[in-house]
C-alpha cells in the first residue's frame, strides 16, 4: 500500500481541485452526486495506476471526459489523464498511452465544437485543443524518456556488477594459482628434506637398538618431530590444493578431538556449560583451533599431565579454556612459539582476548574469550 500512497494522494488533490474549479468557474455547470462519483473513481484509479497502468488509464480518461461533458470542467479535466498517460508510457505501455491520448483529445474536441455557440469563431477551441495536444505529446515523450533512462541506469548497474564479479573471479583464480604454486614448491623441496630427516633418524634409532643401545633422547625427539612435521606439511598441502573446500572444524567436534587426545595417552576431561548456540563460523572454527593447538602443546611439552577443556556458551560471549597440570612453572616459563602466536592472532582478529600462562600450582592454562555481539 505504501508505494501506491503518493499516487492516491495525488488523485485526491486533483479531485479536490476539479470539484473546486467546477464550483467556482462561471461557465461550469452544477456539480451533482454523479460528478463527485466520477472524481472519486478517478482518484481511486490514479491510486492503483502504478500496478495496473492500462486499466487505470482507461478509467481515468473515461471518467474525466464524462466530467468535462457534464460540468464543462475545461482543461483541468485533462490533468489526471496526463498523469496516467505519463505513468503508462513510463511502465512500457506506449501504444495504450498514445491511443488513449488521441481518444481523449478527440472526445474533448468533439464536445467543445458541439458546445460552441452558433456563428462564433472557434478560436478558443482551437487554442485549447492545440495546448492539450502539446501537453499530451510531452507526457508521452517524458514517459518514454523516463523508461529509457531507467533501463540505461539498470544496464549500467548490471555492467558494474558483472565487472565486479569478473574482478573477483580473476582474483580468486590468481589466488588459486598462487596456492598451487606454493604447494608444488613445498612438495618439491621441503617435503623431500623432511622425509630425509625422518628416514635417517629412523635408521639411526633402529641401528642403535639393533646394537643393544638405547637411542638418545635427542635422536628420538628428532624422529618424533620429523613425523609430526610431515603430518602437518601434508595437511597444509591438502589445504593449499583444495582451497574451495570449507574448513568444517567446529566446536561440535571438540569431543572427537578430546577422544583422539586420550588415545594418544593424555587424559582429557571435557566440560560444556551453557546452551550451544549458532555461532558465527569464524568464531566456531577459532574456538576449535584453540582447543586443538592447546591439546597438541600439552601432548608435546607437558609430560605426564591431565588436560581439562571447558567450553562456556553465554549469550554475549564464548569462552574456551584448556588447562593442564604438567611441567610448566614460574621457574620454567613457556616461550611463545608459532602455534601460540598463531592462536593469539586468530583470537584477537575476531575481537577476542587470549590469556596463556603457567598456573600457580604448576601446569599451563589457555583461555580464549570471543565477543558475540556485532559479529556476523
């Protein structure tokens, strides 16, 4: 109803003007109930001309021509018809607008000629008809120009949207090509080097045990680090080679992560408080990655330790904490590595805060808080 309201108000204003002009003009006839009904019909038709321009145009033209015949409304009877002719042409009904204009002008002229006093020149009739003809031609042309302008603007917007989409596609394609290049370089160089380190370390451990010697801790650490590096590198290469696959890791998989960590020899207690909500995808992934990185660090560095994972859902925030009772103490501070720094960047990039420090009673604690207000 709101888009039609300006048209309806315009019809009411025109109707009031017509009735006032008919009541005050010296050469106009008396206004009767039927004349008021014609004005009301015109206003109602003008109110719906945006949705049904052709029927509204026919109703307005017929009612205004009838009003002119009954009360001799004069040129003012053509105002509403001019408005609907413009709207019909603007909405693309050029033939209906032109034919209705000619029909209204023909009827208007025929009545004026028949109503002119006998023996008096029809200069006034000719002037009035010429004036109306110019107005109707202008209304038709203005409607066509408005339609063409709207079509041009729509075409320009579509071209701009197509150009933007093309730029995005080119950027995505270039990014994909760059990821594949990086993946190839990593596979050709780094994978080979790490494989050599892992194989050589494994051979050294095997030979030491074959000769009845216990491999040194440094050698075992090299073997373990080589295996872990290979696994992480394969995961990285998989992500680089399949960038279109979304990262589906989320907090709903924390239980699986805890189970895998238990299978690796680290006892894990998982606690979830609050009602799990539909989190933003970035926050959901970041919370999962915090737990994953923290549990990985516990498995690697905490020694014989028990881990506790707590996920707290609140209306305005998400809190994820991972604690352990391992070897970290104030006397043995933890030096932030790549994993911890990446975890901090991931959390702060979403407006959250990360606290990672040793516990007073021994062990380490990681606590990440994500605000949920204003994150889409």
